[in-house]
């Protein structure tokens, strides 16, 4: 038997490392079962997860495991009495989270050991590369064209077209680059792929490098992902030792080296020309296009950049044929897409489904709907470049065009679900705060435009909004969209435009009535103690970090509004439901 | 340079050698430099410039462009408070309010005892556990204001015990 502990970043944050150590400590030389690790299965809401295998059969999946359960697990495995662990078994309704998915990019995540190349090879790993090396580069590009796959970083631009452009570009020295600078807050599928299945990324990149004729491939990975970097580094070393990276790969005459560079924290580096500048050791500021990277990219040589998830699909496409991939999805959006579903949902995690399913299906059937019995208000897609889609449009299907029509975008796959308590003006402000900080400053529209928008939005949420602010925001949005140099600026207005379009009433309530309908904007709220309900237990007064609450023991307390910082600590602590927000 | 090079400079020289003193590797060089010093001291920025043949202004330009680089020393424990979308929706503002009130510092500042530095960061990618903060290498998820404060207290206790 094998006892496998899920060790992705999410799992480790939830305590998987401690669980592993506890299990390891309890094991002894006589034990016949093996302890191992795997990456992230994408069911982050159940972490830490421990799987028990008999051969290749999953005997049991244990969830929310703590180090205190280690004893019981080791005993159960020793005595072949898995049933004794039934209290930790995954529930059927949680199982459905995975059963409703179609996994291609994530096919090995949470199943194989990401630190062992043989574990990847056992699941057809590097077979696609072997196959490709017997094909011509043109045939490879044709197969990718048949698949219809578009760039999974967000724009959905046909991958074959980029590969073909880089292949056709003149010059001997060409580069293949993987964009692993997953900067959209709320998206973490690329991290999961690198942490859980790094060889799949490497294989996809080698196939891409062969297709375009590159001898060097580089992964630009976010510095905020230390575990992904460790696993990638290890995987590159293993692939080199196995003769899969380097000179004359598998005796084919094709040579390619792969290395990685850690980014240093700049959202704009997700933009491909900014990423290239950063790779060259400079400030990550976008270049003017044209020339496009396919003509003059890294070191001004022809370069091709794809996202992690795009590469993660390539080996599958080669093994199964482009047609099998194209058979899934819609007319304009082929294959599957991975989404990171988070926010106020019951089951948050990674969801990979064929294109063409509805948002409602993802949020309610797979992710289990909204927590605490609340109502859904909107779903945010595409991060700071995307928009908020309201509840009434949840039957929109997942398709590049259909999502763009709502004003949001497919994006890299962040899906942050918001309930009735999320203020949409606050949401717009949140994103503008982000983009104004991350604006590189090269072009005026983005540098100054995002700042002006942030100022107006800040005024609105602080109750200082004026008549005409909404119209001014709309005007600014359109100018920035037209005038900004790169994707960051051109899309920065999207969160504002979509919230104005679908939630104009919330803006108006803030401006005209100085009220936040979602009761979230701090400056528009006051915390009040109901004297009839207050028992004078003094708990809130002790909890208040700024001593704004006063009163005698066993007498109703009061909150000094001039001192209150509206942190909400009192309301969380009150056992008598005596504090309300007005 | 004289023979009196301290250990850190020697380590930095090794880094520069391993990167071939190449300007294209500036970001990697600065990352390793920060690993050695804990931040990027002004005289070291000059030293790196001199050794790589890049102008000091350009090195500083790169150092100030990326959020990872620090020009000031940080506290023993660096608190990275996630301000990503999922954390925002799940109340990271309340966590920030509790932490700043507890420590008496704002974003980017260090406590007087040099123990904690607070830094708001974009997204740590642990969205399913939001709201999240990371203290040095350790990640803490599903925070509430109370939980955040008790975590800080644990670090303080740990510090007292080792002192």
C-alpha cells in the first residue's frame, strides 16, 4: 500500500507538511507500505488530503487530515483496516467536485509524484516528445492547428499561428519562452501545474521548441512561487540526466536547453514584451509593437511566448490527436479550460471543464454554490483586466467571445465569486488600486489615468462622491482603453466599466445617499450597540483595539463613533447579537 | 579591493562570478544579493553596478521597479499580507486593520523592536484559504482578526523563549 500526502502550496499551508512528518515519524523498518507525496489535486477546500493506494487503485481519500490523525492512519494501513478511517473519508458531494471535471492540463496533478520523472513517465510521459521527434516541425504545427487551442493566458490567440510565425521568422537563433508569471490575483492554475506536474510543462515546451526551431527555452516564473521553482529546478535536472534536455535529444539530432528565471514581482511582466525586457535584466516595461516577439523578441531574436496551461495541453494533444481536443468545447473555443474558483463558494479550488458549459454550472453544480446560504451577486473573471458578471448573466457559456460580450474576459481563469455582502464599487476600487500601483509608468494614459480613476473611486467609497463622477469615470475609461500602450492599461478600465454597467445603482447609492448597500465601505458604516440586547459582558470593550467602547460591567455599552475604526472585531465577538452595522 | 573583504562581499563576488558579471542577469544577481544582505544597501548597489558595467542609476532603476527588492532592512519576521482578489472578498481589510492596530505599524513599516515588518502583497496564490498571510516561509490561511493576532503572539512567545 502507498500513503500519499498532497503537497502543493495550498496543502502545505493547510498543514500537509506536518501531517507528512507525523506519518514519517511513526513508520518503522518493518512497515511494508510506502509514504509518498503528490502535488495539488485542486480540491483546496479539503486540504490536507491523504490518499491511500493499493497498487494503482485509490482505496481511500482522507480529507481535512491533521497530524493528530497520523496514528490512526498508520495503524489502519498496518492492519489493513482502512474502514476504521471512515470518519476522514471524502464525502460523496465533495467527490462530485472532481467527477464533474474533464482533466487534460491537470491530468496528472494530485496523482503523480512531481519530484520523480518515472512517476510522470508511467503515465505516458515524454511519449509525445518521442512521437514529435519523428514528425516534421510543420506536421507538429498542423496538429496543434487541428486542436484549435488558443493561448490560455487570457487572450485565446491561436497557438499554432504564433508557432508558425516564429518558425517562419528569419534567423538561426530563436527562443521559446514560457510565461509563468501568473500575476492575476485569484488565479493559481499555473502554480498548480508547475508544482504538481512540472515534466508536463517541460515536455510541452520541448515540443514547442522543436516546432519553432528554438535551441533555448526559458521559463519566467513568479518569485512568489518558491515551491514551484524548487520542483521545476528538480524536474529540469532530471530531464537533463535522462537525455530529454540538452544536445541531440533521444538521438534525434534536435538539441534544446531549458532554464528558468525567477521574476521579481511586477504584474506588468505578464505582458509578453515587458516579460522579455525583464528576462534581459531590465525594468519590465512593455515595448511598442510591432515588431512582434515572433520577429524580434528576446535579445531581438525571433521568440515565441506561451502560457503554462497552454504548454500543459500540448503533450496530450500530440498523444491523442488534435481532433480529440477540438471535439470538446464550442465553435470558437476548443478544448478545456482550468478555472481557479474562489471567493464565497462552498468548494473552492481548481476546475477543468470543456468550454461551452455555463458559469452557473461551474459555480453551483461543481463549486457547490454560495457559503452560509447567501445570495450570489456576481462573479469576477479575468482579474484586473476582466470584469464582474452579474447573477442574471450566469447562463453565459464559457467561450472567449461569449464572455467578452459581457464586458469581462476569459482571462487566465480566475473566477472570484461574490455574494450580497460584496460592494461592487469597492471591488472596482480594489482593482484600480492594484493597476495604478502596477502601472509601469511608461505611458501617460495608464500612469495618470488609473490614478485619477482610483481617486474618484476612493472618494465615492468614502462618501465624498459627487454628481457627475460616474460619467467622468466612463469618459476616463474610454480614453485609457484607447490610449494606453499595453494590455495592462487597455484593460484596466474593465472592472470599472462592468460594475457601472451592471451595478450603477450601487454607485448612485454611494454618491447620492452616502450609503453602501452591501454594508462594506467602512466610512459609510457605523457600528451600533443595541442597549436592549447588550448584557454588559465587556467582551467587545476588551476586544476593541482602539478603546472606542465604554460602559460599566453588566450595563449596556456604547461605541464612540469618533474613535471607532470599524474593524468589526466587536461584532464578531458579541455573543448576544447586540451589535449591528448601520 | 583590499584583502579585508568581509564574508558577505566574498559571497557576493561568488554570485557575480556565477552570473558571469553579465548585465542580462541583473535581476538574478540582485535577488542573490538580497539573500546575502537581507536588503539592497546603497553601497552594494554601486558595487554591483561597477562589477557588471551597468550604470548605478540603471541598477537602482531595476531595484525600485520590482516589489521584491528592498532598499531598507526588514524585521526578523516579514509579514506578507495577501491583498489578492479572493482575500479582499473574504475580508483581508479587516485582517490588515487588526494587524496594524496590534503592531502599531502601517504597510511597509517595521516595529521598533525590529521584530516585524508588514508588507501588503498582490497575491500569494493560496486563494482557497483566503484571507492569507505569510510570515517568512510559513503560510497562514483562513484568517480572522483574532486568529491573526494570536499568530503574532505565538511569534512573540517563540522569540521570548529563545531569548
